[in-house]
C-alpha cells in the first residue's frame, strides 16, 4: 500500500467509526431515542480505533516513504496529513493492553452514570408551597431571578441533593478506575493524564498559571463581596442568595429586552454583520428544555469539515441548550447559548485542512483552544454597544442606558468571582484524583468540595455545588474544566487586539474573516498559543483577563459610554449570509428552517415560541 493509499484509507476508516457514534450521541442525549447500549458499542469501537498504538509505527513508515517522493504540492499535502494523523495517534494511542481494557470500562461507567442521572428527578418548592419537578437549568435560573428566598433555598437544596447523589452513586468508582487507566500509561493520576494530553503541560505548569491568577484576582473578589454585604447584609453571601443579590434587579430589568423568541434572529444577524460564515454547513439547533433531555448545552459535529481530494466537505453540526422561555432570564440564557455554541460551530465549520483528524473536537484539539472560539463570542453579550444595538423589547424599543449602567453595577464587582468559579474546579479535581483510594468516600468528596469553595471564595458553599457540575461525570470532560479559564484568558487577549486595531467589536465585519484565517482554518495543526501569536503577535497571556476583573465600576461604565457613542456614530453594516442551512428543532419536531429564507425562519421560530410560552 502506498503512503497516499494509506492516507485515504485512514481518513475513510476514521469517519466510519466517528460519524455513527456522534449520531447516536445526539439522539440519546436529546432524549429522542433510548439506545445507550448502541451508543456504548459505538463509543467503544471509536475508542479502539483512536487508541490503536500500531498506527504510530505505520504512520512513521509511510511518512518516511512520502518524504522520498518528488517535490511538489501533492507531496507537501500528503506529508501534512500524515503528520497530522501521527500527532493524533501519538496523543490518543494507548500502548498498554491493560489500559485499553480499562478504557472499555470507562465508557460503561459513563453510560451507567448517564442512566442513573437521567432517572433522578429534582424538585424545588414554589411560592405556593408545592413541590415542582425541575431541571438543573430551572433551578439555576431560580437562584438568579426568583424573588422568593424560600424558593431559592429549596432550589439550592435540590442541587445539593444532586451532589450527594453523584457522590453516592458510582462517581467514586469512576475516579478510581480513571486513575488506574492513567497509571497504566505512566501518569500519576487521571488529572495528570488529561492535562498532559489536552493542554500539553504538566499539572505543575497549569497550577503555576492558576496560582498567579488566583492571587491577582483575590482582592477584587473580596471587594465585590464587601459591596454586596454593604448593600444587602451578610445573608447576601448565602449560597442561595449570592446570584440573586449580585444580579440585583438587573436580570428582571434586562429580561424584556431579550425575549427568547427573538434570540435566533439576533444571533444570526449579529454573526452575519461580523462576517462569520459556516462554509455551507448544516446546523441543527435544539434549544428548549424538556424532560429526558441532557441538561447542559453542547455542540458536536457528526460530520466534520475538511478538504477532501475531490473537494470541500462541509460540516454537519448540532448544538443544544435548555431554554425555558417562561422564566425570567431565559432570553439571556438562550442567546448566550446561541453565541457560545454557535461560536463552536463557526470554528469547526471553518477548519480547512486535508484530513478529519484536524477537525474533531477531542485531543489533540485542546479544550482551551476550542473554548476560546465560543467564549469570544459570548463575551460580547455583556458589551454595552452590543446591548444597545440588539437588546430591544417586543415593540422594538432599545434598551435604556440606565439598564446597561445597572448591569455594570451588578456584574463588574463580581467579575473576579465569576472567573474564580471556574478556577475552583481544577483545584478540586486535582485534590480528589491525588487522594488515596481509602480516602474516597461520599463524605470526603463533599467535604473537599466545601473546602475548596471556602478556600477560593471564602463561602460556606457555592451557588452551584462543585459536584453538581456535569463535566466532572463524563470522562471526556473530566479534569478539563480549567480549559474554560485558559480560554477566557485567550478571549480577553483577543478582544484587546481587536480593540487596539479597530476600536470596537460589535458588528465588526473583520472578525469572521480574521478569526477564520488565524484561529479556525488551521484546526489542531498548530498549538493554541501559536494561533494567538499568529493574530495578536504575542503568545498566551493571562494578564488581560485579570486586568478586566480588577476594573472598577466607574472605569467599566466610562468605557461603556464611550463604545455606545462610537457605535452610534458608525453605520450599521449589512447582514452577510452565514452560508449555512439552519434548522431549529424541538426533539423530533422541526420548528423552523431557512430553507425558504432567513426571515421566514425567524418568523416561524418566534411564532412557535410565543404560542407556547406567551
């Protein structure tokens, strides 16, 4: 077999195991099918493929052969693709036969936990004293916007119930087995394994960054808490009160200007004005909460984007959220998901390399690199000029400056706390994966959660207890949460560059073009730091995010007034085509699509939502 034949076969073989797995993942996690056994089999088959160590020797052999070919573009393309696959298998291959056997058990662990969690029902007590079944999204929204403290407390109690359930129903066994899997490959524990594989650094290198960031944002967090206590008393720092009092009345005041029914249109038009294109991808959006559906937003690509020998292969992408339009805050949650998961979708729709190994969302694609693309876009939703242009009530009236000022008054003092809400998770996960097996009891897991929440926040308990965070339960997401913080550091570095170069972000038509060229098109063929260097001229830096967290309210409001004035002086650019086939669904029901036109899709989506949740 020639090197070229091997390369083609490898591309085809990968897609044959990846695409069925992703299709089954979507239908099971959306609750449109109940076929976890088939998903487990498909994931096992996929893991066997990517962890096969024999591929490494084969690839080295074919790379050597390809290097002897005559010089030319075809040779360079072939070597690029083969080296991409070598990197892919070097990260994912498992040379230990024992570890490969344990990997199958990890997949079963995930499936078992998913089924157990799916069967658990959570409840809060409403203002009339009635027990109401609720998803974690509903519980979290209650903590943010419900005026009744008793309702908020019962919602937080439900999250503590979930935490205890996780600690007592298989998570300990998952931690132990993950550690055995990692140690069979020469790592200290699973956290050590994941950080090396995903971020190409050691835990010590990671915590050197996190420790510095923790130190630089500690005082800003405490200032925010002191301001909150001065306004509302010590009770404001109770875990069921903190989100509510730190948002003030701003969540309720903002809500009329961000109706969920308008979120699809505002997302598409905002992305269109920034020049974001999806290169003929097909997007399926399942955005509303329902029983049996996975309770966390995500994006995945059953068919990845790549340049085949015979031409461009556009992506097929799904993403989801759990919006509940009957609740205050659902509009912001909904558009936040559209910007975040839509940012992921734009990234993975624009990878233009010549093999699917560059385009998938798992290692060697670093979580911090992937999340930079999504969090860059959702960061704009707090920008004063974006709110002024897109936050409008049903009559079309724009949001008043007073509400934007109110948003800044409530959000800026808590900026450091929000970032530290990510920071606490890697400290916790490192501690439990480093623990001796005999220490791992339900009480120990919960007590460690309270210890780290107290150490990082100075609180008795966090509004979202650590073990209620779903990422910890899934082996693909476990020990990866620091990627969100590393990504946000890169986001603020990227924002700073655009602001220096152009002076604004909202509706900046250069954003889609430049992010595509420097961040998206290379896929994982370059490192996260190198993508930042290629655009901004400097490697990864945490300082921009820390500086943003440490700003005063007055500084933030002064900046907001300036960007509003600048935006009002600029012409609004036209909405460019997203170059995407978009379909909004609710389970198996199609709500709206842009098959006829974008405007017809917006109208159908708005009518469907308003008719059910008005």
